[in-house]
C-alpha cells in the first residue's frame, strides 16, 4: 500500500533502546509505552512516499517497506534505527525499531543543471520485517 508522507523523523539507536513499544494483537498497530522517543525531523524538499509489499518466504509472511525521501541536506544515517512517518492524512507510522533487522539506507546526490540551484539528496530506505509499518495509536 502506498502512502504519501509530509513528515519524516529519525530515531537514533540509543533512543530506540530506551523506548518501549507495545504492538497490538493484529500486528498492524502499536503504541509507545511511557513517553515517545526523541526524534529529529528531516527537512523534506518534496512529498516523500512509502510503499509496503507482502511476500511469503519459507512459510513466513514478510513485509517490505520502501521509502523515498528528497532533502537538500545530508542527514546522519549511521545512528538511525527507526523512523516516525506522518502521512498526508495525519496518521503516524513507525518503521524499524527493536528487532533483528534495521532499515537499510542508500543515498544519491543529484546535482542541478543550474549553478544557483541546491544539490538534492535522495534517501532510499528499505526495511523488511514480520511487521508492516506500524500505525501509532
């Protein structure tokens, strides 16, 4: 399912360790137990998008979430272990967190044809898990 995002926030690995998340029995929703983690908002230059697909491998249902974000500045990715996303409808989603897999980040720099235009950084995020993007309730 494709979602258009207007806010992307990075949560560091240290913040993930101190955050408790309770997943609903349906496996599609979650809530923060206690306080929500501190997150750094990324400065987007365009609407980001997230797309989740489902597959079955060795009898195990897996969800792969692919997120594309366009920004003007390079954001620190080495310490990012999870993302908080807000879609166009105002729904908040959690990607990553405690678990065996961390999101995989790749970046591309696009240099403009005009001298006075800023460089654009495209960040592609892929996360595969037994959980889809979790709706924060």
